[in-house]
C-alpha cells in the first residue's frame, strides 16, 4: 500500500514562519492552467496571477488595459491547477484606486469568482484605507512598493525607483504603514539592493523582491521572462533559465517541414 503524502497548502501563516526561520520564499507569475500545473508540481510557494498578463498574454504595452473580469478569468484558470501554492491575484488598475468601497467589491469578486487566496495592491499611504477595508473583510492583502507599473505614466519610465533619499524614506514609511494595516507581505520592485535589505530587516512581514537584491525574504519573476518565452526582454534583474522561444520556434519549423514533405503523419500516426 502506497502512503500518499498529504500536500501541505501554503498559507499566510506558513509564509510568515518562513521569514522567521530565514527560509526564502519562491514566487512566480502564472496566468493559465497548464503553466500553473507545472509550477505547482515544481513546488513554488506562491503563484502571482499578475496584471503582467496584460503584457505577456494580451500584448498590451502596459498593465493598465487589463480588466477585473480578465483577471478573474486568469485567476480561475490558475486556481483549477493548484494543490499546494498560495495564489495571489493583482487588483487591476482602476479597480481599487477610486475608493475603498470599490476596492473591497473588486477584491470580493476575485475571491468569490476565482477561489484565489489573496489579492495584491500597488501603493502605500494613498491606498491604506482600501487595504484596511479589504483585510477587515477577511481577505489577505499583499502590498507592492517601488516600481509600481500601474503608475508608469506618472513615473514616465521603468527605471530603478527610490534612489533619492526622499523617495526611499517614503518607501520605508509606506512599508510600515502596509504592515500596520495588516498586509501579509510586500513586493519590492526595482529598488536599490541596500534599500531592499533595510526594509526587509525593519518589518516583520515577508518581502518579495523583483530587482530588489538578495536580502528580501523571497523573489518573484514573470514566468514568461524566466523561461524565455518573451523575446528581447532582458532587464538586469532577470535570470533566464531556459530559452523556450528558440525551442518552440524550432519545433514549429520542424512541424512545417514534415507537413510540407508529407512526412507527417506517418504510418504509426494514422488510424
């Protein structure tokens, strides 16, 4: 009789324990069932249904166009695949900035309609009321500071944030405010490594870095970039583990050749 090992679901509590014992948290984005199945089987701690789906899945230039309905569609697809990972979903641009009531309604829709485990919001002090309201409803919230892609038109560029003292100080106070509001973790995107270390050490909740140095409590990348599905996007913080663009291109070209040469299907591949 084989003993089936019970898969232990990752929870906010487990993520907090990981920070306390110094175990790094692994996080990648996921947008569809097939990829989420692989990533969950691989043992990722957290899967982020990112609004980066706007870029990598839909081909938009920014994350702004993706809708709440589309985020729920992606989140539902990921949730159907996941047995172990903690699944966080981005609240898309325009679904929470207006007021905290709208933010709560958006978060409730994500949780009810997709079955996700938590939501992520970009920003600090300016969205604290929304964060508090969502958490008060029993929904786990992850913060996001540093480069916040939904504000790209305000920044005007995707360069490193918080290099100046004033912005660094605001980021530090924002991180504390998010912690005090009850967030279970914060993504720190594209900030100096020294600031990533300082923030990670100054707050009790886990930090997840993307281009924020090695001292964050975990790391996240966009999976399509990490596996080389996207062509030509190579920021400094990205480590590409495989080049699927070339692999799939080659496979497709081989298929074309075989079809044209009437080599596919062969005798074994027909009824």
